[in-house]
């Protein structure tokens, strides 16, 4: 008969297995967890709905020097996307035919300034942030603009510009957010 330490260790091991199995089942069922401030924190499920403006999306950043630097600075984690990047979760705010502009006051879509989008000059560590500026620019068929609507400090299109639509992995539907 094992002693108290052995029973505690066995209980912790069993709890770990249950948590890992639950996470694997949730992943297989299309459940995703967001812990960032780019979109509301919570649980999301993979959606078959088309990724249209207003949708939350799961995105693989393109492998570029800008995203290499973003990963090195901790703006995005390591993961399974090409280039070794982790997924981004953002709101798709503009797509084909939408007119966008990025200036010192923020990001505008079709002439409407989006809240919390003024670019910052530097990150919390004092390092200069990249700037993507454009006057009126109409998005092409393969371009999307991805932003946060809840965080003025999110690493989003105000810093990296439009992304190819092909970088979208899936649309996401909120299940439980807080």
C-alpha cells in the first residue's frame, strides 16, 4: 500500500492525464481558447461560416522578417504556423473593396475611425514599433485587415498592414467570453 506521498503523486498524475485528455478532445472538437487581449478572453469554436468583416478569425502570420521580430519580442508566441509562429486571433474589420487608411490618429475603414487603433510609437519596453501607414487604400480580392477592437496595445494591422486572405485558418464563433 503506497504512503500519502505516493497517493498524492498518483492523484496529481491522474488529474494531469484528465486535463490533457480534455484539452485534446476540445481541440479535436474545434474548441479554441483565447487568453490574449486581442479579442475577448474565452472559449471559441471553429466555424464554417465565411470569414467576412465582423468575424473573429484564427490566422497564421506569414513568415516575414517583421513577424520574426514580433515573435522575438514576445508579441506572438511560437507555434505550428509556417515560420514557427503561433496563431493570431483577431477581428476581420475590412476585406475586398473596403477603403482603409492608417494614420497617427488610428485606422479608418470606409471613412470611419475605429476605436482604440491609434498606433503607438514604442512598446512597453521602449522599443520602437513598426509603422504601417497609408492614405486611402482599397483592399484587393486577396487582402484582409485584422484588428483588435478591445485593446489599444494589440499587435495588429496598424503595425503590419493588410494580410493575404489565405493566412486565415478559420472563422471563430464565441462560445463563452468574459
